[in-house]
């Protein structure tokens, strides 16, 4: 009896070894799975924060530019073109007392900010309608005709859906709603980032 106990304590039987290895394997799988999901979750969180930051910066930029919109000729409104996913207007965004032509538009999934300086350094201001500089503000913009970036409201806060707006209608725009939809991989996590802001245009110069 004594010998039997001693023998058993000296080493593992094959069964014990198999059970031990099996248990160890389960533990390792658990650790791996935990690590995998933690990393994935961390990646999603990081990407979500990055998308939200990009969207917020873009929406801030557009809002700031459009708030400075100004009438540059007596015969044309401050907003030169107004459509679902594009807008053109004039504003002195670099504070040099000369207006620039701002052009926001979607090119595929890119939200672009185009800017053109006047061909003249004093009135009358002359623009060729060609962007001098183009900057991509958002790479993964998922706005579309069904989910437009820009919505226009006339007096009484009535939405004008006759897009693109005619010149007469553009001069009546008092509110602009910007709805930005950013999503790197539609259908996959993280969820799309959607930001909306309203810009009051009643004080257009
Ligand atoms: Ca300027």
C-alpha cells in the first residue's frame, strides 16, 4: 500500500497528463479569446473616436466658413450654388479683406473643401469657378442623395427641397442644416458617426 501511494505521487498517469494538457489548452484558448476581443474592442473604440474627431472638425470648418458668407455683388446672392451634397458661397475666410469662393462637395466618399482666390485684388471680384486648393476633410463620407449633407431652409424655417436651388431661392435661405455621416466600413463595427448642426444665415453680410 505504501509503495503504491509513493508510486502515484511520483508522476502523472497518462490520463492525468491528457486531462492536464486539455485543461491548459482551454485556459490558453480563453486567454487568447479574451485578448482577441479586447484588442478588437479597443480597435473599434479607437476608430470610432478617430471618425468622430474627423467629423467634428469637418462640421466645425464648414459651419465657420458658411457663417462668414457674404454678398460680393449686388446682382448675386452670397450662396452661388446649393445642392444636396455640394454648396458654393463667398466668404473672407483668411481675413485679408478679400472674399474667397468656397466650394464644398462630395467626390465619391471624399468630402472636399475647394477654395479659389479672386482674380482681382479689389472690387469687382472675379472668380473663374476653378478651385485653387482642394483639401479632403473626410475620407469616408457616406452621405448620398437619400442622406444629403446639406438641407436648406427659407424664412419661417420651411425646408426648400427644390434642389439645386434657383438664384431667387438661394437668396431666401436663412438656415442651413449640415448632416455628416462618416463610416469607414459600412455594415461593420464601429457604427457610423452622424453629426448634425444648424447654421443661422440670417446675418449674411
Ligand atoms: Ca480673404
